[in-house]
C-alpha cells in the first residue's frame, strides 16, 4: 500500500508538471529591446530551442522547469559574451507561467526582423498564450521571392514550395497577393499575412504550369503598360531537369481570369547548336528613367545585364533588348579584398533609394567566408550601370546559405533611411547537415539603417 501511495503521488506530481504553463524566455537585442528571431538556446543535454518572430521560446519540458539551467546561445550576427571557459551562454531558471528576458548583442550591420514565410512564425509565443490570432497558411517553405505592384495589388511569386502533406511540394511557383505597402511598421515582431492563391479545395496551388518535364522557375516579374496604357503582368520562366539543368527559357503572361501565367513565347531550347541560352530578361526587374525622360526596365542579378524600353511590347521583343556589361568584381571597403558577386538567377538586386539619392545594392558573394553562399554586401553607385563603389559586408552566416536576396526599396517612405531586403535561408549548398527547424527553406527579412556610420565607407565613394 505504501509503494502504491508513493507511485500515485509521483504520478500526480508528474501530471501537474506536464500540465504546468510553459516558461517564457524572450530574447531581445541589447540597446533597442527589439525581439530577435532565429536565436538558438541549447541545454547541456542538447535540447535545442529556437526563438520565433516574437523572439520567444516556450520551455515545456518537465526536466527543465523549476531548475537552474545553462543555455548555450548562438545566432548569426548576435551573441552573448563568453565566460572564463569560452562558453557563450547564460544561466536561467524557467518557471511555469513566468517570463525571463535575455539580451544579445548585435555584431552585424543588418537587423533581423523575422521570417516572412513558412509555418509557426509565432508558434513559441502562442504556446505561452499570446499572439493567438496569428493564422497558419498551410505553407511550410518558400524559395526565392519576386514581387511587383500590378493593378493596385502587390503580387508575390516564390519558387519551389514545401507543403505539409508530402516531401514533394509545389514546383511551378506559389503566388500570393497583399496591399501595395504590406508593412505598417519596420520593427519586430514581424507579422505579414499573405493572401495565397489556392485551388478549389483551399490548398496552395502553382501559378506557372508551363508544359514540359521538370519544375518551372519564374523570374524577372514585371508589370508593364501596352500601347493603350493597359498594364500586363509578365515573367520569364525556365524549365529545369536533372536537378539544375535549364533546358528551356520563355516568357509568360498573367491571365487575370484564371490567375495563372500562360506561356507567351519560347526564347530558347537547349540543343547541340544552342547549348547555352542567349541574353534574356532574368533576375529582378527594376524601373529606370534616364535624364532624357526615356523609361527603361532593367534586369539585374545582382547588377543589370539587360534592359528594354518599359512597355509590354518591347518586353516581348528581343530586338528591343540591350545587353549591359555588369561588373564581375567589387572591392571591399577598408581591406581591398576582391568580391565576386554571385551570378545566380536573382542573386541580388538594386534600386534607387530616395533618402540616399543614390542607387543601392545588396548582393550575394560567391565563395565568401565563413559561408560560401551566405555573405551579403552593400554597395552604392550614381547610376544603375555603375561604376559601383566599395562594398561593406552587412550580413554573415557561420555555416548556412542565404541566397537570392530581394530589395524592397518601395516598402518604406521616401524620407526614410531604412532599406529592407529578404532572402532564402537554407542549408542547401552548405556543409551544414542539420536544417534549422521551421526556418529552413524560408524567407527572412532584414533591415539596414542607411544612416549607420558603419556604412559610410560604401557611401563616400563615387561622388
């Protein structure tokens, strides 16, 4: 009887512990107090927690609540000071229903605002009873964004998409709509809700169903007026097989009725006589008006390689396209290091920044350190075709990829020094065997404050 009583008492305690409220840990940036997403807290027995968009982790494990714990703290661009043994971490005692605050120091110029896509963006905070109005979209991962305002709405287009039902998701571009200026504030916690395009059963669906073998990847999203002034939404597309082999490029036009892209024109098919595609619109489309008043559309990845008059007719006429020589190398401010911009489909972008009165670019470096495809740089020029001044590194990763950055110059007011950019965070093309839960293969938004004195070496050249 005594043994039974002890077991019953122990079981009751365990039940109370399992039913206890989580302990809430909030990770914030030292100085600003802003929540910091994507910070890892790891216990001495290797339990791994990751802060959500609110900078929160919820501690629910019965062996952790109510005792002092050491958490290793790690995050790209943020840190805590090492102790005498070199461990970067903190001691915390999470209790049911209580909140603890942990400050980390930012070591990079860019500020992480949060994850734009994927599931569980505020899941940790929700476990503690807050942010319960946040909705789940049914989209787990999004690759490589394109966006443009068309007919009063902002259109978004992503590449391959991860869904919850099966490891193979969408491979012909996911689409969504928002208001033209989707962010009302430029501080965390980040909450941007997308109106995803869905099928009759409510599931996210593809919007570039081009015929042919393999995935369809879309790029160079544009909204251009025709000769009558009617705007048309268009994109370039590539068909891919054998993982990364492009075998066809073409142009596609948005069908306003079906809300899909229809094939418009094939520009190139791989053959022994034409093993490589010709110059064509790819990358991020950027409007530019010359001093003469002539309007152009530039296609940049990260710097312009092609332009065409800013009309729907010229966009689909290769005879109207002009090739631009893009810089192959930039110089790092201070060190003189040679920086090779990555020449991917859309490996960076540029835009006219009204506050700077300069063309600005954020681009991915090829073969950078410490991550070969995770180092991003900032540079400026007086004209979109250059010459470009020295670069300043603004974002780094220890062993992870952050590719295809996209600038959002038009998200912020003209009198604001803020520059926003996002990119795809993924373990692909890195040596990291462990994907980051929830964050992997998703879009993360960053903020640059262009009045930051650390950017001055990039801003003083080329005047």
